[in-house]
């Protein structure tokens, strides 16, 4: 069975860039499940984090889309050694306006079920530098909000049996080398 790995962390932590690097390096040995939130928001769904109703509807769509993209990645490349997921199904709970327990109830799941979907979780911490937080149609977090989201994501994945935390580095290359090393250890069965 193909191992499914979550690459998560706060906004601007380098997840999507890292996935591009890994796909280039491993080719068909991995398949990438893209970030659902980016697809939803760049596809025209309005983003308004100040509105609980907008966020409620958006996160329901993102949760479902995340799971479907992961299942599709498995079907697209059934011989892949790894499915690398740009965020995981629990990440949306940190944006949920009514709390984590309500998120789980509405989605009809629980933390252990969601943990069970993933062989490992790699958490990439975002940089503590405002130059990395430029608003786009998809990314609207300030530095303070990005760091808060990162702390909440760390908390929600706490307890996963194979969680690796990659700290923030001033030099992205150092961070990328640690992620690459972790992926190799997973492929080699060391993690």
C-alpha cells in the first residue's frame, strides 16, 4: 500500500515549493495531492476569513476536496511509493470558526480517523519574517496570523505517531535538506 504523507505547517512555510522539489527529484515514485484551499480560492470561491459563514462553507468544501484529491492521487499513480499531500484533512480545523470539536462533528470524523489516513506528518514551520507574507487572492495571512495558524496546526497534529517537525530556517535550503532527508528515511523504512 502506498504511504500517504502530509506536508503541513503555517502559511509561507515552503510546503508547495518543497513538493515541487520532491516531485522533480523522485518523479513517478511519488504523486502529489495539491492543496485544496489554493484550488478552491484561486478557482473563484470568495475568501472572507472575517465572515464565519464564508469560512464555514469554504472549509467544508476544502475538507471534501482534500480527501478527493488524495484518493485521486492514489488512482493516478498506483505504483507510487508515496502520496505527498499539500496539507492534510485536519488542517482546515484550525480555520473553522466554531472550534475543532465542531469541525470534526460536521465532517463526521474524529482525530484518530484522520490520523489513520496518513502514514506520517511533516510539519514545516514558517519563517518569522514579514517579507514572506505578501497578500494574494489565496494567501491573506499577516505574519502574526500565520504564526498563530502554525501553532494551531502543530497542536492539531500532536499525537500522530510519525510526526516530524522541521523548524524555521533563515535559509530555505537548510529546511529543504531536512525535509528531503525525512522523505528518504520514510521511503527506506527508517521512519
